[in-house]
C-alpha cells in the first residue's frame, strides 16, 4: 500500500501515505488507467473525430494485426473498448502486429488483452495530435490532474499522484461533468460503466463493474 484517501462530497477527509510515498509522489495506475483511455475515446467520439462503431482499420489502416484481412475488418473500436476483439491474448503485452493474431471473430470471444491500447493510436490518428497532447488538453488539464504516460515494452501506463486519481474518480462519479462543464458525454459514461457485451457481464468499456 502506498496511499489511502477518502473523499466526501468532493473534499478530502482522510489522506495517509505509507512506505516512503508522499502527496507529491507519482505512482502507476496500471490497469486502472484503462478507464482514462476509454474516457478520452469517448471525448474524441463526441467531438466527431471517431465513431466507435467503425472498424479500427478505418483509422489505422489495414495490417495493424496479423489476422486475415476479412477478420481484421470485423474489429471495431467498440470491440477494443469491450475486450472482445477476438485476438489472441496469450502472445504478450506488446501490441505489434505479430502478437495480434486471430482466434475468433470479433464480438464472439471475451479476453482481457492489452490490444485496447490501440485506441490511443486511433485517437491520435483521427485528431491529428499526439495521444499525450489530446489527453492533456481534453482531460488532464481541465480537471487539474498531474502525471504522464510512460511507455514500457508495449504498455502505455499512466503515473500520477493520488490526488489526481481522486480527481478522475470525482469526474466519473459525476457522469463526466467537472464543475459546470460536461467534459464527457454523460450517456457515454453510463455506457462505459454498464455491461458492454453479453459474454462477460462484469465488463463495460475498459471498466470493471464488479
């Protein structure tokens, strides 16, 4: 354990740090950071840059996997959000094409898989900005988070202090609204935090629900 924090009505009522961790220390979000990717994907959709029902190859071009073209073209951005791309989840975290191999048609098989990170490339390609720039402009800066994305062997992991994680938690609790600004469409936030497919009812859009 590095830190412990309780907020009530948007205010910190308890905050403790352990094992050398401090209020300014950065720590990795690990899989909790998937929710950041989902949220910014939702922002890019509401701004008209992407349609999550479209196939990933509309934005990245073909050949981003090793799947046969007809099977690759079944994979939509929504499949990446829902973890049901049908790609092999046993070949490592690095999302190079050689590790993204066909197992089942998109939508028919659920597997927890790092392929979701390709959504960051989709957002970058569709907005004409780097992922970091778009993320910072649309989410990090408006809610006053600190931190950064760090690349590590195919993984894109967010690091921040604990208060920044709490800020994002408040945004989610308020269905994408920060103060008087609706940063993320509330309908998208509700979809993200409810069952996204009928194979694993405990999973939304890169959110665990259980």
